[in-house]
């Protein structure tokens, strides 16, 4: 197995892994990102994300997708957006290898925190993270606003203010 930085030519396989994760997370129709989006946003002059891929015999079996954030308390941090291994390749060490590469990247970059989300029902992942020394925060909630929420908010604000 080889762990390496992703390249634009990997993005079709990366998108297939993203789709597989969406199915695993019970959101099979949630993926709207395209290969073109991934190439444009990950490999431009100022990339929005970076990837490591796990490759076996020229087949990408896993990906870790991350990006940099800034914490008002900690400064520069890494956000691990997704760590995905093909279902048929789970248990091979690919996930651990990708996870390790992210931690090494954080150390290399002198970040003060690496953060990610995990679904509360994904107990194998939670146990793995705890065993590795990560802290799973039970008192925080992830908050997001989707496109419909954004549009609704803007429409309501425009109706009630002079912005």
C-alpha cells in the first residue's frame, strides 16, 4: 500500500469514494459535487482542500480530505473533512495509514488542533478515535445551513431590512 498526495487524475476515484461514504452515512442522494469541482477546488493556485490517497496495485482504496482552518483560540488548525476506505478494503490498515498521515501533516504544519466530525452511531470509529488519543466532545453540536436554509434566510432578511 502506498499513501501519497492526491493528484487531479485521482478525483474520479475520490468522487466514487465520497459517494460510497454518503451511502454508508444514509445520505445516498446528498452528493452534488462533481469531478470538475474537485479538480478546480483542490488543485487551483489557492486550493480549498488537500488529499492523501491510499493506493494498492494502482487502485485507490481510500482517501483523506482535509483543509486548513483558523481557530480564534488555537490559531491554525486542520479540519479532516472525510476519511474514507472502500468497504471491501476496511480492516486492511488503509484507514489507519491515512489517519496517521493526517496527524503527521498536522505535526509538520505545527497546527495546534486537528478536528473532525463523527456520527454518533458510528461506534467503531468513535472507539478507534478515543483509543488513538483523540477526544470526542459530547457537549458540542454540529450546526450547518444548507442551500435551502441559506436562501430562506436571505429572502426573509431582504423582506424585513433595507440591506
